[in-house]
C-alpha cells in the first residue's frame, strides 16, 4: 500500500529567519510518508529584483527524486534561504514516479508566485484536467496536485484573495486533501471538509509550523498547538495564527482515514487527539480478546505491527519476540512487476531468525492483508525456518474495496478478501489459524466513533460520491 505524501509549511515572524533547515528536518521525520521524490520551496523578500528573466520573485525552489538525502545533496539546502516555505515528500497514487510529478508545484503570474504541496487524492481530477486543457492550460505532470495548483491560480487571479479562492476551490474539487500553499511571502494551509488527511500546527520561538504529523514538530523542538480542523484554512497575519472555516465543512461529516492509525502514521505521532502507538497497543489487546491462542511467542511483521504485537503479548502473557529481521534498504514489495520478483523482494527484506522460530508455536501480528502475496511469501519463509505453528492475526478488518482518497492499495479483483472467505484465505496463506480484528473492536481501539472515520475500503461506504467516469483499473496502475 502507498499513502500519498507528507507536507510541511513554516512561517517565520522574523523576516531575517531562514526556515529551510527546519523544513528539511520536518520532512525527514515524514520520510515514511513518501520516498519517491522530495522538494522544498521558500520565499525570500530580500531576493526580489526587477530583472526581466522571470527570476525576480524571491522564490527558491528545488525538487529531486528519491529520499530526501538523495534529493538534497551537499549544502544544497543552504541555497533555499527564506522566511516562509513549504516542503513535500511523495508517494504516487495518481501520476507516475518521475521528476515532473515531484512537488511543490510552482506557478507564477503577474507579481505573484504560488507554490503548493498536497497530501491526498482528488477523485474528480480527470474531469477537471479536461476542463483546464479546454481552457488552454498546459500540464507538465500527470498528477492531481498540478490541477490544484492551476485551479488556485485561476481563482486567485479573479480576486487576489486566497481565502475566497480556497473557499471557491472547496466547491470544485472532490476527494481528500491537506494542502500547504505559499503565495509570495504568505503561507496558507487547508484541510479537506471531511478531515480525511491529517494536518496539525505547532510553534517554536518565532516560527509557526504546519505538518502532516506531529513527529515533524518533535524533531525541531516545536510545541504542538492543535490539529487543523476539517474544512479549516490556517493563515498568518500580524504574526498570528488566523482561521477560516469553509462553508462546506458545516454540511460534511468527519471521515478521518482509518489506515493512518493502523498503518501509515508513525507510532510516535498523535492524530486528531489519538496517540498512534496507544491505538496499536489497543489493537493488539483486542486481537487477543477475540483470538486467544496457546503459543510460545508473539511476533510482529516489522515495523508498523510492532506495537500491536506488544499489545497482544501484554494481554496474553505470551512472551514477545522477534522472528523476522527487516532490511530497511529494500524498497516496498508491491512495486515489483512480477510475482517472482515480489517473492524475492520479500526474502531480501525479511530474514528469519531460525533460532527464535524452529519448533515454536508463534502468533504473527500484521497490520493488514491486501493482495495476500507478501503474507504468503512471509509464511513460507517462517515455515522454512522451522516454525511449528503459525497463527496470523490482522489488526485491520478484511480489505474488500479500493480506496479513492490517497491509498493506492489495489483494484478490487486483486484484493484477496474481496474474492475469498476468511477460511479460504487461511488455506491460501497456509497458516494454522487466521483472525481479523472485528470492525467494532477496531473503532473502539482507535477511540473515534465509526461515523467519524473513513472505512470505505472495508465496508464500501465512501464519504463522497465516486465519479462514474473514474477508471479504477488504470487509476491504480499509473
């Protein structure tokens, strides 16, 4: 599975303060949210000139492919001085993995420079792209984030009022989005009316910072203030935080992404008032209550399942142990083009500790099963290492439908739980028992009412209308 991106925006009250290094470190803390590309855009009022080459706008901007350390080599970050800036790390859901799709996207017109970084997915982007092309817009990428950039530019050119432009934008686009937007030396942040994607705000000395997760605040020593509310626009004026709630928020129910708590977010983050590590401990406890097993050891599929495995161990009294050692320098297995390559990648990524597995009855905790191919390969690895019994416990109910809001998990025909019963999945994976957490128990573990969570991938009850022209097959193969 892939989640689409992490974002950071920083505003300094001190015009002489350089924020580029803070953005860089904040993005480092969010690297788990995107490893395909990274980028930073800053604005420096002292660099504004009056030349005719288009480089007079005070903008500093750089993007690169790969991890942050690959995109920003040497002292490159020192060339991005500015008192306001935004940053982005990317996984692709709509749009291919190529340089042209890296963010922030930047556009200029008249005396303005607009830069935008986006976490989420705009599900009516196909229609919007066609309309913009008909109006003469030329695209350099195939992402929905560039569409947002052009729409904001279009609305802003009508009124030079970003709040009104974002209000208008909310009535045009459909889907999930957390955005940081820089207009010359001004910084804006907005969260979609359903609050599907996380966004929070903090303060450190004379700077304000908004970011996808609170871990971005911890790394620079910023103090968490609060989560950005669903449908809220945050902006800075007179060195203060200002807020505007868009009209659409009043008629839109909260739909926070369940997978942030189960899998995506770092365990040391707090999202919408819920500590992710504690949620995952709760999931492990619930799994034991539902599926008590007589076993020798409880083991996680590293890394996101570690807290849930600890929770199961504490609740059951069965010792916690490690049976799989993760090689963190191997890419994610779902991007491999063939099944043989995916199986090889699993063995490269997860190496068994034979001494901890041979002859043991193990409870194996994983956060979710999507296609089932990775799980099947892992079970084979454990069997070859001599595991006597394998009882697989899953911290998410069966995934039976695709996500359209920024989680590129699979098409429905590829989802193992959409096409097989739990008993059939157990047999396909070759485990002694298989238990999925119950939906009600998952909701209880998270601590947010079910009606305020997006659960579309497990119950097909989506928080928005799904456009009829959305080509699901191609949507997940870009």
